[in-house]
């Protein structure tokens, strides 16, 4: 096997092992969206009327509406968790060890990105399975067709996590990331409410949501889950992914990035 | 449009050219129009103007005529479904809301909401054959499969009035729950079902004895009971299942017609009132008044598959094969 693939296998396995051993992390990753689905969505079921917007062909319950958003939420949180573990690895020294390997740095970062994406997708499918048991079933082909969308979403949000991790020097600063990146990204998106609903309360909020890359990631997943292809959402998500990845590579470049040693 | 639906549409073009697709005709009471939905494409293909406030709608047995209750025009219009032209008006009494065509394909039994009467009209001679005093605000109309009994439900008197179609006279009155809106006989004629909008129930009567033999109540998750208002309902061909429109609860209930238990609730548009099956009974079309659309339900899967925009306040629905 070529060294690049050996490195990929090793990094993905390491992330998988870490994930499996941290059972509480897996449970927490599932409990979070399930609480939203079972508690939050149930409360809003009657209050929030949803008109028909693509890809839906008819009226849907709020529980069904938020499923793609919660898939996005799982990927977003897992990406940030992965970024946190990068910061941890850097503090512990294992990241430095990894980066001293003869393989190109961009490839090593890509391996971390792929590992995070794989872990995200496993969690998303686990969530979709539990949601199906709860009674929220999607078109069966949607479960398969959503896979490419989930990969793109995982890579984009994972790249965002990588870029952010290059900025964070201490684990303690991660709370700031939660407050200033994850929550605004999640709440100012179409994950919980359709954009037309946002426009009803504020055009400004609607415009912010419309440019939020997470909105397009969620819409990409939403359309894919119903067997439809949203070109606009794919374009926005891919563009955001390329920018986040470029930022991450720049951030981890010792010559230019923010991780370079001072003095 | 998905690639699959595009392919299906293109593949069906030659068929559509040579054969008349089945249609659902929906009356829009605020637009004074009928929206015609093609059952193959599930799209509105025609919009036809009618008299004022069209509500009840039904076809003649050979589908060469369509009868429309133009309530605010105080008439029943007879239309050629091919051309969409009104051929003539029938005398109907004031404010005809609902009607039912007798199995003889000749006599229309019409509920005159403002006059508390049921008018019987001969559609061939175009004359009123009888006018029968019933309770206040008559609405629901049904005729037994053997044609011997006609039913009028009165919304304010809260009764089902049993009419002998030989003598055109009432022979029984039975109390039902508050604001009865719709009545239907089962195909064998053994049962009469009557929905009560405010009562929130559907009562089942034994036709032979005119006594109540069962009652169905509804409980839609997350919806206040006051908003659960049953109106129209339809039976599947085997009569094992009934679909009941629950008005402003925005749901259709799926009822086991043998045990009278509610098995499922299906989300549709706002304020669902009446329904019509496709000719093969595989799809059910619901009229959603407030949202101005029609939801198509896959009967076997009990899933809503599409909602189609029609005119303002769709009310009645009838199918033309």
C-alpha cells in the first residue's frame, strides 16, 4: 500500500478508535439532535405552520422539516469536536509528531478531514435510523442518495473546523468557538425554520441566513434526502468548502499560517 | 422536476394525445370557478367559470353532464364537461349547498340551506318534483344504494331526516351530534354514517332500525379538540376503511370501517372538507379550503404525496374517469 493510503487508514482508524472508546461522545452526539426532534419539534408542531416549499410536494409536520437540519447539526458539532481533538493533539504533542511525517502536510490534514467526515456520516445514519424508529421515515432512496451530500457537507464543515483549529491555541478557547461560530451558524440557517419564515420576522435575518454556508449545506442534504439535486446549494457548499480548506491549509502552513512560532 | 418525472412526462405525451385522462373537478367557492386536475400529471389543466359560490358537485352516471350547486346564484347549473359550457340551470330552491343524484340518474335531492327544505328536482323535465320540510340549515345529502331512502342532515336542528323517496315524505328523524354536515350510506345500504362538525364525531346508524350503532371520536396529536371538525368522508371500495376529513385540524382520519377505530391521521392542507377518490381508488383528493389547494393521498400507503394549488376556498370534489 502506498504511504499516503497507509497514513489515511491509520488516521481514520485512530479517529474511529477514539470515537468508539468515547461512548459518551457518541451518545451525546445522538442525544442532542434527538432532544431537538422529540421535545423541541413536538412543542412547535402545532404552533409552526409550514407551507409547501421544495423539495416537499405537500404539507409536512415540523418533525419532518427539521430532520435535514439536525443531520447538519450532527455534522457541524462533530466537525467542531474533531477540531477540538486537533487542538488537544497539538497540546499533547501528537499532532506535532504527525506533522513531522515525510508526507505532505496538506495530505495529513486531508486525512484528518476525511476521518472526521466518516465519523459524522456514521452518526447521521445512526440518527436517521433512530428517527425512523420514532416514526419519521423518509423516501427509502433518499437514505442512499443523501450519502454524497453528507460527504460534501462533512468535508465542508470539517474544513471549517480545521481552519478554526488553526486559530485556537488553547483548549479553553474552544468555548468561544461554540458561542461565536456553532450557535450563530446553526440558528441563523434554514435548519430550524424555512427562510420564508425568517423573512416574515426580519428581512435582515433572512439575508444573513441566505448567505450562511450552513443553510446551503442543510438544503443540499434536505433535497438529497428527497431524491432531488439542488445545484445552488451544492455550489455554495462546495465554494465554502474550498475557502475553508484553503484557510485551513494556510493556517497550518508554518511559513505563513497563524500557527507559526512567534519570536 | 426530477429526471424520473421528466422521463415519465415525456413518455406519456403520446398516450395523453390519444386518450382522455381521468380528472378531478373541484369547486372553488370564493372564485366562482372549477379547477380541473389531471389525475396522471396531478396538475390543474383547466379552470372553468361557474355561477356564484359553487359548492356541491356531481356527475351524471354516463359523465356527460356535471351538476354544480351555485349557492349564491340560487340554482343548480348543468354543464357539459367536455366544453365546460353551462347548458342550462335547474330550479333548485334558494341557496342550494349540497345535493345527491338518485341511483335512477334522474332525480336530484338538494339541500336548501336558507329555507330549511329539501328540494327534489327531475333533471329531465327540469321541474321541481317535491319540496320537503326538514330541520334548520339542511346540508348533508345521501341516497341509499337501492334508492328507497334519502337523507338530509340539518346543521342547526342536529338531526338526520329520513325521506321515503316513493312518497317524498319524512318517515323518521334521528338526533345526531352538533352540526351534522355530511351523510353517506355504505354500499350494501346497511349503515348510514353522519359526520357532526361541532360535535367532532361520526355517528353510524343501522338503516333498518334507524338507531345509532356506533360513534367515532377523533384525537389528533398536537391539535386542540375544538379544531377537530369532521365533515366529508369516503369509503374504500372494499368498505374496510373510511377516510374522514377533519376540517381545521388539517388532517384526514383513516378509520377501520368494521371496528370504528381510528388507525391513522394524515396531514393535509388547511381546513379540509370534502374528498373524492380517483377511478381506481388508489388516490384520494382532499379539498383544503383555507390553504386553497388539493392534497393527493396515496390510499395504500396512507401518505400525502402532493398538494396542488387550485382556486380560493376549494369546497367539493368529483371524479370524471
